[in-house]
């Protein structure tokens, strides 16, 4: 015997509709995305499997915590393209309005009648699941880094815009410069010999040393002393927060490079690079994801969007 599950996932709750091989409704659930909710749902899935019932599930996404949850409980998961779901929805009603319980029912019946046109996901190995988690955490670090860089940029614009011309704020050079010269006054008091000594210590080329010296000597609009003091303190706090995040991003990037043949990894790295504005690099990762998994619809969509930005 086999049950067909339609799972319409969401952030807080998931609608689940279950039919048997004849299309008769077996169960309908709203599963909260909580430990308790997923535990109860998992218990029911395990009970069905213990009765010898094979479980197949249709869902609109090929990855994510809900997909992992189903695979962990022995469910055969079939991702359904949203466009295919739209067409299947028309079989049941003329209205195109979205309803979670209805979509879950459509997914269950669509899987029952059209599963020969769908491809089941292969359960990931433990190493692959670990890699996927690494990629997701990498994205979180990227978002945190971007947030801190944006805050630091706004702070420097408020009292010390010249510092933004030295180098990218995520570099060790930028952090060293801001620690050595935290205010416009510190740069004003700087002699050319002192600057050359500092530049040599940080391995700047002679050309770059001269270029930056010319930049730093340019006049800056005066800023009230109390603004400088307040913003300099905030700048130092943000630099301290940014340093370990930048280091974590580099560590995760290195870890992800150890597994070059994961489509999900390349897709997630592409997302992270897109958020950083590195669209051309993101395109390469989306393309690699599609080479490894040609039916990766999300990667195709992101690639098309990225190419329009070039």
C-alpha cells in the first residue's frame, strides 16, 4: 500500500494532505514548524511505515528543512515545479487563488496521477547534508558581514569619508588603517615619512603609497568635535565586530571549496556572492550548479536574474 502526501510548506506552518492509491483522503494536517509539531508529524509517518505503507510526498522545493525532515523519516520526496503545480491546480478549480490546504491536496493528487513524470530526490549522505548546512551558515555570515559593512560605511560617511577611499572595509588593511588613524585629525597630523613607514609595514607598493598619500592630504569638510568623538567610538566598535565575521566568512569559503561537486553548494555560494554584489562570480557558481544538476530550477532562475544584471 502507498500513501501520497502533498506538503505545502511555509515559514511557520505546513499544510499536509494525504490520499491513498485510489485518491481517497486519509488525513489532512496543519503542522507547526516547531519541535513539537514536527515530532508529532514524524511519529505519524513512522507509524504508517511500520504498518508497511510506502510514503511518497510532493513538495514545491527540492531542498530545505522540511525536505530533510521527510527524507529522514523514510519518505520518498518528489519536488514539483511551481508551474506544473499551477497547471495541476486548474484541474480542480477555475480560480487561481492560492489556498494552502487546497494546494496540499493538489500536490497529493498530482503525485498520485503523474508521478511517472516526476523525479524523486536521492537522500543525501551525511557528508552532503553537512556540506549543505555549511553553505547555509556561510550565507548567514555573509549577511552579517554585509550588515556590519553597511553600518561602518554610514558611520565613516558621517565624520570621516576619506577613510572609505583607502580600501575595502572587509580587508585587514582597512581595519589596520582605522585603528592607526581613527579620526580625520589623526591623518592631518601625519607626516609623509610616518605614512611611508606605516605603508611599508603593511606592504603597500610605492605607487599605492603615493596614491593614498595624495588622497589623504586632500581637505575634508570640518566636522564638530563631539560628532567625531561619538562616531569614532562607534567605528571602533563596528571594526571589532567585523573582524571575526570576516575571518569566519573566509573559513567557511575554504571549507566549501573542499567539496567542489555539490550543486547545492554552488547554488548557495552563488546566492551569497549575489548579496555581496559580486554578480559575475555568482554566475559561474549558478552555471556550475546547473552542470551538476540540469533540472535545478532555482539555480536556473537565479542565473537568468544574475545575467540581466551584468
